[in-house]
């Protein structure tokens, strides 16, 4: 039981709107009393192995003393201060680290509130850059289907236009140019035909395209599509050839999740604009960043506006910056590469699912494991089963996936994999 009063689930059901659920027949919610390490503890007493890392952000698990201390110590001196005409040590320290660990051409850092906002900022950067160059025709974006870039309006406009949760907003959103999702798997052969088709789209539309935005190597919430690094390398080359900026959305893939510190490293390329978030603070607080090159930053600054037209109230929040710096330090102290490699090996237990008739595919990369089944999952039913097994996993669509904290033990990874197998075998989905 938590230290607070007993959680009022009736009030929650009547008044609190949880993400992606109905207010008529809402998905069940499970009251968490506290967290520790790789565990969630429910008010009803269950101890659950967390397979989701709080939507992929809590890479160090929960309540890590280094992260807790970073917030606590910062709160004693300054919790927040406006970032307009003011700066502070936590922001400077964090931005130094980000410039150091991201691809070398990225030298300018814009701190924002959330992943969706970092995408909004990236889109603004791209559009404003071309306006500052006197090119008014470059007003569209290009992107691949199966993508997901956030829930705010500009971010929604570059999510999959048909099969995403945002398809209902067609007609309200800006219309952009979509190409087929990359189809060549990361472990398969290069698909030369899709690269030729990609080039054809650039030839046809480059004059109206400000930037191409994509999640590198893994398209996440749009379908957990793992694609070949050659596609990303070709994309970089086409952007250079046809004078189009490349925005990489590493909000989900950044900070080691795919086995590289940033997923762009699989293709040995760097973007013109980079979006990061989620694991940036180790899941402790909301914070994101949009990084870009000197060329783009100076180009915008030389334009008629003279400034980037964006400024969140909580930009550069000292608490978030302090804990983000601590999380980056912890990432290297813990040898994230060894952690992710170990998890990836343990996740091979998921391959037992491929023998099942109900399973279409199993995909594993870094600390990401995905089982795709042949019908839409009943989330309420399968979550009830997972909790009975001492697990926290939240599927979507036809995908049962895990992205656990990097501290998760091999034993716990095996339990997560076996739980997924059991759910399918026992038709608990």
C-alpha cells in the first residue's frame, strides 16, 4: 500500500482520461504503489517485472540513487527558471554532453519539453531554414509509411496516414509526401528496387520538400518495422544530392536501445537535424532536445526573422537537465553496450514463438524484442494474464513487444519471453 490514501479507482474511471483509451468503456488500470529497480509494485501486492521501461524511457530502472540525487540536489538550489536571456550550469553541462556523444556535425542544441515537441521544433527548423534561403517552394515534408513521430499536429502529419492512430485527422493536417515503408529487413538483403523507387520520388518532389523525416533502423509505434541500414545510407545520399534536409527521429532509438548509441550509426551517417527524448533523463522527467548543424542554425539566424520561432515555458528546466546529465553519465558507467548485448542474447528466447501458427514474425534488435501475431490483440485480456504471471507488458495492434530497462537480469528477460509465449499458446490475447 502506498503512503498516500488508498487509490480511488472509481474516481479514476469516471474522471481521468488515460492515453489511448475510451471514457465509455476504458481499459482497466492497475494502481502502482511504488517502483524499484526493474519492478513495478501494485497496490494489491503484485510485484511485476517491467518489460516496457515506462514506454522505453526508464533505461536504468527505477529509483536509481544517482538519478534521485541529481534531482534532489538540484531542487535545493533551483527547480526552474525561464530560459529566455538566462542560462544555468545544468543546461550547459547537459548540452556539452549531447554535443560530445551525438554525430559530429550536430553542434547546436535546442532543449524542449517532450519528444513530440522536439519533432515540432525540427520541422520548424527545416521550414524556416529554407525560408531564410529565399526558397518558398520547399514547404512539404517527405517521410516513410509506418512511421510514428508523436501526437501533436505537425508530428501527426508525418505519421502513417492510413494505419496509424492519427488517420482520423486526415483533412485537418498538412498534407505531406509519403513513400512506402522500408521493406528490406535489417538482417536480409538490400532491396535495390525500393531504393530506386525512393530515388524516383526525390526526383519528382525535391523542389517542394524541405526535409525527409524518419526513425532510423526501427520504425517504432507505427509497426515495429526493422529495416536495412542501406536504406538509411541511400536516404542520406539522396538528401545530399537533391538538397533536402534529413531529420532523424531518435526519440525511441537513441541512447543504446538498438545496440548502437544512436541508431544512425548502423548506417554510419548523420542527420541535419536530430530529435531525442524518452531515455534522455532515464525516464525520470520529461525532456527532449533537437540538435542541428552550424549551417542550419546560422542559416535560420540570417533569415528575416533572425531567430527560431519557438520557446517553451519550461525550456531548459534545471531539474530535467541535471538528471539527464546524470543519466548519460550512468549510461557509460554501466557499460550500456554490454548491458544491451546481454539483453539481446537473452531475448533469443522469443524465437520459440515462431513455431506457433498464430505468430507471423519475431524480431529482435538490441534491447527490443517483438512478436507479431495474426490478429489484433485484446489488450485488457492479455494484460490481465501478464499480471497473473508477474509481468508488465502493454501490446498494441498485432504486436507484443518488450523494451525493458537495461538493468533487467537474464532471468527476468527469460520470464518476459516465456510469458509472451504462454499468452499466445493459451490464447490469452
